[in-house]
């Protein structure tokens, strides 16, 4: 079970880092509304650019902590629960703007994985 949880930690962390650090200025099928960048996506949600930077900082920090938790398990649960809360917020934003359910799939998947990580 330990290796499975570590695998989940790596998958979630690298995926979050990919979205926020590599794919942030590229269109994806998962972006809210018709947004093509993360900044545009936050605008579609009715959130400011500053809020985008705050959420981005939190998600990147928590994703890095999730990786660090492989060696320091004491931070695994707080990092996973912090990410879970932010991912739940992502899902709520998709519902707020009436996105198709499919656009919430990555956030929902990673939310479930974070809950498994936190409570395993």
C-alpha cells in the first residue's frame, strides 16, 4: 500500500506542477468556460489575477510538499488535505459557471487521490 500511496503523491504533485508551471499559458480541454490560459480561466470564474497568483502559489507549494512528504510523512496529510480543499474549490468554480461535468474530471480525480493519500 505504501508504494501505491507514494505513486499517488507523485501523480498528483507532478500533475499540479504541470498545470501551474508548464501548461499555464496553453489552452486545454479542462479550462473553465472558453479560457485559454489560467489567468483567463480565473477571469471566467469572476476571480482576480491576484487570486490566481495566490491559488497558484498555494497549489505549487502544496504539490511540492506532497513530494517532500515521500521522505517526511508527517507533512503528507496536511499537504494532501490542503490540495483537496483547493481542488474542491476548482470543482465548485466549474459548477458556478455551468461548465460541462467533464471539465471537472481532473479536479475530481485528484481530489479523490488526495483524500486517499491523506487517510491511507
